[in-house]
């Protein structure tokens, strides 16, 4: 199978990009108990070793950009509250902003010519199909009591009206 991300190289099983999605949530509340049923689907996107490596590097660079962004934001109170001399906070801010931009450009360059993971979340046919069915990313509904999916509710109303 050809790698979905570059459409060039042969995909390898050990580099497959796997992601879990859940859906068809069915929440029923009976007195004090809430019974939640849902399905989990594991989607596998064929990927080659090179794309896997580039995705890892891109994630690293993108994490760095977040880190530098926090460092840049931290310069604001330093300037306002005069924690450091203006020259120092100026260098601090300039350097951090420069590093944020460098990291962001690196992500672009690393992923040049291949699809990003985010793109696969939006464009991979099997994922698209599941999203259309109301599936979401993750292994389980998030904290709190989830609501039934609209499709579930609709089918439930249908059955109750027919009886
Ligand atoms: Zn590839």
C-alpha cells in the first residue's frame, strides 16, 4: 500500500498512523443512573517511515513554538512591571518572537510536500465518513454526561412513535 501522506513511498505497517474515534453515543438516564453506550473505531492511515519521522519532527518544532510563545508573552509583564532593564526585556521579547517564527517556519519546511496529521483528520476518506456519522476524535466521551447523538435520538423517536 502506498503511504497516504506522500503518495510516493510504500507504507509500512509499523509506521501506520492510528487514531481512535468514538460515536453513536447513546445516553439513557433512568432515575439516578445514566447508562452511556458508544462505539469506538480505530482508523489506520498507511504511512511510510519518512513521513513518520517528519511528523515527529514537525510535532517537536510545533511544541517548541508554543514554548517560545509562552516565553514571549512572559516578556510583557517584565516590560510593564520593569522586572528587567528595558534592553534586557527588549532582547528577551525579540529573541522569543524570532524563535516562535523560526519554529513555525520549520514546521512548514519539515512537512513540505506531505500531508500533515491534521490534514488526515480532515481529508482521510475513512475519517471523513466517520465524522459525517457524528464520530469524534478520542476513545471515549469527555467528562460529564454526554448527550445522545442526534441520529440516535431521531431513531429512538421513530421507534417510539411507531409503537
Ligand atoms: Zn510517506
